C-alpha cells in the first residue's frame, strides 16, 4: 500500500501496468483529503501534453522508483478524460472508480465481466407474389348412355306387323358420351402473412475480469 510517506519517491516515478508494460512517468499526484495518502496519479497517454489519464493507486506498489499499478494499460487509455490541472471533484472520482471497478473499501475490488445480450433485428428475407399457371390432369367420369337393340317379336296370323322401314329393316340408335370442358370459378386466393415463432442458437465471445493477489515480493521476483 502506498502512503504519504512515499510521496518523495512517487513524484516522477516510471509507471508500469499490471502486465509489466511501461506507460510513462507520473505527472500529478492526488491525495485522500482525510488521510493525505496518495489515491490517484496521472500519466501522459496521448501525444498532446494535456492528455493525461488518471490511474488508481489501489493495489499498486513502489520498488526502486518503479511504480507498478494493478490495472492494464488498455483500461488506463480508456479512462474518462479529466482535467489534471485542478482538484479532483467527487463526481469525477466516482466516474473513475466506476471505470476501474473500485469501491470505497481499500481491501475490496469490483470484478466485471461481459455477458451476451439477446435481441432480434427485423430485416427482409424474401419477396413473394401471386402467379397463376395451368396444370393439365386426366379425370374420369361415368356417363349413363342408352342404345337400341333388336328383339324378335312374333305376330299372330291376321295381324299385320308394322315395319318402321321397308323390307323389315330396322335402324338401331345408341348414345355416345361427348366430352367438353368449361371454365368456372372455384375459389378466391389472396396473399396474407403470418408470424411463425422458432428458436435459434447464437454464439458470442465475452471477456471477464479475474482478481488475484499481487505482492511486492512477486513483482521483485518477476
């Protein structure tokens, strides 16, 4: 833990992140208004002189003028950009604490992780339209028909037999089926839409933070 007794070494110290990568030199030091212990330092992370990022001293340690902080350089570069020329307001301190996942308890730290957020997006999938076409098929129907047949009829003597045609010839008739077609309306078809519900499985990559104890002895051994 860095205290006010370390102020002499803290000013201008070289800052390294939790992975051991160099970030830069300490610019400003911000103290706890009650205890006087250092809480934050600023490190230049941009090409301009005023682009300084606030870095928490929670979990940090000093060793031979080297300040190793407990956060990664990527998170430091993504920290809220605040003016380093004046006092650190409480609202700004709260924003920084929320960004770094810090609590008011110096012995506790908030761990964050990403989660998949489900949702749907409505987008056109296909365009449909009605089209009419002819289909030819064969069908069978039964048609009743009649036909005439010859029958021998005996006539008593004295009665004259009537003959439809001279010479006793008879013409026979029969019915034959005649097939024709006609077009008639059978149904009305219209285009409608309906919603069909289903389920799909999606896969995404998420990141989560892990918290481990990092002591000055481990840093010197590294």
